[in-house]
C-alpha cells in the first residue's frame, strides 16, 4: 500500500491479513492459500522451475496478480526469490457530526476539510455539511487511512471563532465516523521569510520575487494535539488559520536553485506558538539555509612508492642510500568543492590508523604560504560571488614519513593514512590512502630440548621456542620426520602450524610415548623436526632431539631436612624433605611417607623432574623442646616406577626443636631468669645496707 506515493515499499506500508492464493500452472500440483503477516510479508516453499498463478485479495482492496518478466504468473527458478506488489484500496464511506459548546449558529455553513496525516501523499478533501437541528452532519467517500478533520466557523470574528480538530480512522472494512465539539479558538497569523545567497529577502509563497528559485510549492507540516497534517503556503507567503486553544507547530523545508552555477540549496525552519481563545497571535517562520560544505576528495598520485591492487593503495620503498630507512612518500589528493558556501575555510589534518607502530609514523602537509610542511594547514574553497573570489578545486600534498625499517610493521591490510578537512562548524570530509610496508621474513629457534630420557610406558614432553624475526605476521609449518619415529613409538603432533606476529615468540611442545618393549638393549635415536616459514625462499630450520634410555635416580640428604624445616618448639610448623632426581627420567609421582614420633604415618605425592630437586612438605606439626625422631620411606608410582635405578631406603632422621629466641638471639626464659636474679641482687643489697645501719647505732 504505497502511502507516500514513491513506488517503493516503506515502513508501515505492508498490509497484514491479505489472502494469497498460489496455484501451480505447469508441472506442480500446488494449490494453497497463505496470509500475510503484520508486515505484509508472505512466504511459501514450492518446487522450482515452474510458473505459479498468485492472486492477492482482501475485502476493501482491489484484487491483483503477480507477474514476472512480462509473463502472467510468478516464475520460480533455481534460487529463492522475492517480489513486491502494490495494492490499492477502494474508497470507503465516512461520516461525522459536530456540535457546539455555546452557540450552534457557529456550525451553519461551517468549512469542513479532511487532511491526510503527514507522510501520506493524498489530496485534501473538502466536505459540505448539513444542519440537523443543532448538529452539523457530513458524509464523504475517501481512501482508507488516518485523516485530520478540521471544522471552522464560516464567519468568525476578527480575533477568533469556532473551530474543531480531530482524528478520523477510516478502516478498509467499515469506513469511519468522528464526533467533534466546536469551541472558541484563536487566530495564528504566520508569515514566512527566507534569504537567498545574494542576501535578498523573500517569503515562501508563489507570489514572491524569488519564487522561481523554489523548485516545488512549499508545504507546512502543522502539528496540533499530537495530530500532524500538511497545508500549502498561500501565494502571499502568509497563513491565517483558526486553531483551538493550545500549542501549534509549523515545520517545513524546501529546495532552491541559486547562483550562476545553478546550485541546489536547501532551506528549513520551524515555529511553535500558543493559541488563546478569541485572540490573534502573530508569528514568523524564518527559513535557514542548510550549511553545505561538501567535498569530493580523491587520491591522485604518490612519489617514492609503487602502486598496489587498488588506486588508493601504495607500497613503500627502502631508501637506496640508507637501507635502514624507507623513502619519504609525498601523496597528492584532488579536492573539489561541491558545497554552497561563498567561502569555506577547512582545517586539514591527518592521522594514521590504529596499528602497533602508528605512533612512529609522521604525517604533514605542504603549506603554500610558508613553503614548508606543517602538521595542519588551512585550505579555502567556495562558490564565491561578485565580491569574493574563491576556488572550487585544489590539490593537497601530504608527506608520509615511515618508521625505520627495523621498527616498521608489515600489515596484511596496510597502514591507512586518513586526511580530514573540517570547517569551523564541524562539517568534515575525508579521504585516505593505504601504505603497505614490504614484508620481510625470518625466524629463529631457541630453548630447544637437546636430550630426552625415556623409559618403557613413559610419556614425556620436549619443546623449543620459535621467534618471528620478520616485520609482519608469518605462519610457520612444523613437521616431524616420520621416518625417524621408531615403530610402536608415539609422537604428537606430527604436524602443526604457528602464526606469529612481528617479534612474537611461541613454544612448540611435543609429547613422546615409549612402548612397553623399550629396554636397555635399545640404542639411542634422534627425532628430527623441520620448521618452515610461509616464505618458501627462506631456508628451513632443523631441530634434533636425542632420545636416550633413562632411569629415575632419587637422593635424600638428611642434613638438608633440618635446614629446610621449621624447628621451633611448641609452635606449629612444617617438616620439609628435599628429594633430588639425578637421573634422566622425570618422576611425576614420588610418594614420600613420614611417621612423626608417636604419630601416624603421613604421605605427600610430588613430581620430581629429571635433574631437579622438589620438596615434600608436611604441615602443621608441633613438638616439645628437644630431639624428635622421624621415620620415612619413599616410593615411585606409575610407569616410571619400573625404571627406578636408585631410591633411598626406608630410614629415620632426628630433628632438634628449640624454644623460640628473641630478636637478639636470647631465649625469653633466659631473659626472665636474668630479670629475677637482678631483682634478688637489688633486694639483697638493700637488706645488707639496712643491717649495717642498725649495727652502728
């Protein structure tokens, strides 16, 4: 339902509950009816490569039929298809009654106008009414939809008169009816005004001297009490209308063609006023010219670079005299003025897109006035007039200084330099160029495992680090030499890929599992891994790992237990037992059993890698002062338990627990004893002194 008369489906124009009948005409036996949804959309899954007769119908609307490609019917091919169809509603009968609050005489010969709501392209309808006693009655035939009904007194007073405004909902099925009450309203005297580019004043009516510049007659969107409708601006440019008491708004916009270059210039304006009964309010709707500083900016050329796939993509070039630097790029942009201002002054600035090295790039612009490159410059463009000479086009040269070769990043999508031209009012236009840094490749291997001890039914890992030494992202392919893996052995992964950014380091880890048949008679062998860059011209790297028969060798130095443990009497602490693995095979499950004096056996499971020492910690143990003897035993669990070459025998050890010392190393009990002795000495001295004094006398 094309309400805005633009022949394009729009919001609110879909028709719900339309009956769609689909009948296959050739090869299919489809015969069904569907109903459109709330948005006027219907869909049906049908066999392809056939023509269907599709009928659209609903009471109150004309019946229409789909047709495609000059064929009577809806052709369905090998892919989903969507086609819109326009439906027109027939006219419906509507009616209304109007009464008056005070004087029914104001209803006699009253003017009745039906306006389509704003946004719906239809002609306003004038209706004649008849008096039925003290009630004004009217009927009409109109298209369905929402209409604003305005009833005004035929002979109002000089400052006001009777008026009624209401909304009529004319439905397709039943038409509509509206009941209104006329009340005393007031006048709005609205004048219109606009100023052309030559500073000449005009009104918006067709009698104005500047009317020839206005492309179409100006219409006002009038809004009162939530209702909006369109009214034409009279030829005089002045509107005098009755409204009920309340707030009323007027909005409009129109397009003009001005200047010697016949430029389109848009004007817009709005005015809101409050209406009082039996009074006249004067208001002016001043139209303002919409600022238009539009530019057309295009990349033209660049020096010291090569062109990529697109016209606005260039590639940097390393300096021929300094291999550590790139050549400075001077890019030229053509700027054409498409605005409508006499003179626009644009501030020109540039910025690099967000990237890892964007703060290392420098962008500057050639300033013709100073003859130097500046971070920002001003450019003046405009249409000009008899008094102002202006340019409609210019070239802007931007200098792009890249980082040093060692610091620049090569990005898949390049580095985007954006040039932006902005006016004082914030109007802006922009253009950009992509600069690609040529990619260099390189990588290095570090922290590689050289030897790996293995035992039957044991799983171990080895690894190495890969560092991307190139200036961009690189994907590395890592492959295990399959022929180097003995039968019944398992190595994962056999193939992998790592994608690394410039300077990034990643660890590649492998897992090796030895079969149950692996024993001391098997010889050492090497696993070989090849690492390749995505750059096929770069030489591959080879990593070799020697696989050796390995065993677990555990050691325990009892003297280290005392050093590592908490030995404060009467204070909860930990007993720490260090276990050292001097073998080549990891021991992931070493169980250490500890039996405290007069206590139950406790156990801790720890992992002791080859060549390292790990601590079994037994917490929350409290003992009195003096020596305390502990029993211990150690065992290795899991598959590694079958490859233990040496392990400490069950044994015991003694730990000496002492009372806690003060900060200067003395016991608090010792300090207390010294204090008591000091008191006794003082007391004894006093007694002796008194005794001698007594003997004198």
